[in-house]
C-alpha cells in the first residue's frame, strides 16, 4: 500500500522535475508562469498535466497547437516513480527517505540535463551540495561526507586537468555533491559502477558502429545511475569494497 503511494509521489515529483529540466537551462523561473505548453505558451489545465496519463491520452502532443511533446516527459515521470518506490522498498519508512528522495530528484535532473544539452548547471550543483552537507549529519556523518567529497571531487579534478577538455567543470562539481551524499567508501562505489556502465555502453556503440574510438560520451547520466545505486544499496556496496 505504502509502496504504491511512494510510486505516485515519485510520478508527481517527476512532473516537477520536467519543469526543472526544461526551465533551468533557460534560466526561467521554476514557479512562474504555471504549467504551459513550451511551444504555444497555452496554459495547461489540471487534466493535461497528470503524470504519464496525460501524455498517453493526448497522444504525445499539445491539444492547442498540436506540436509533438518531448518523450522525455513520461520517461522522467516513470523513472521518478520507480526510483521512489525502489528506495522505499530498500530503506523502509525511515529518515533515510528524505535525503534519498532529494538525492534521487537531483540525479534524475542531472542525468537528463547532461544527456540532452551536455550541461550540469551550478544553480543545481551548489544548493544540493549545501543541502547534502547539512543532511550528512544523519545520513552517515560529516566526516564521511567530507572524505567522500574530497576523494571523488579530487579524482574528477585531476581528470579534468589532464583530459584537456574531455571532462567538464560541471562534472567536477557533480562529483563533489555525489561524494557528500554517498560518503566513503560509497563515493568510490559510485565511480566504479558508473565507469563499468559507461564502458559497456561504449563497447555497444563501437560494435554497432554508431561511434568511433574518438567519440565523446557524456558521463553524467552514468555517474547519476551509479551514484543512485551506490546510495540506495550502500550497505552492499560498502561491504564489497571492505572485502
């Protein structure tokens, strides 16, 4: 029963994350104006913004101008619903859910902004970093958060310096946030999982001849997924690195 409620909470949260994804890149207000079509600016009614269902019923297009709506909308909503449900199933009704849902929302937003535009804005990284430091007092402890932040942030800073543009500054700041939330050794686990996922994806692209050896791959989405797995399954990840 509660699992279903958290799934619905995730769907509704995903609807707001779509607003963040598409407005933050343009530096628009997240609150004003209200929900509207990004193409014709028509104000949307409540039945036109129901997560996933509205997209299906409207056949993926605006009912006013007929413009095709991004498939990202229902994908973000479904991913948020599933992620919120999985987090609840793993951690139960505990205080872990608050930092977990904040971190989840942040990672989903980062993954899509980096995947769509190759940008991870400071307006997203810095506030979440501060929130993570404050929440670290009950997530693990401030020392674990600081060690994770320094270790992962330092590693990405070195990669940024020596890759000569192969890694963006936004990725370095993202690493700081992930280090704070995942702590130590969770941050190491997040990087390991992300690297494996990115490597597998790169091999698939090479085999299918959709990319070459010099093709750039956006690391943000993989780092987001790896970090989410490392946070949700922190006990398993930590045990694996200790062993």
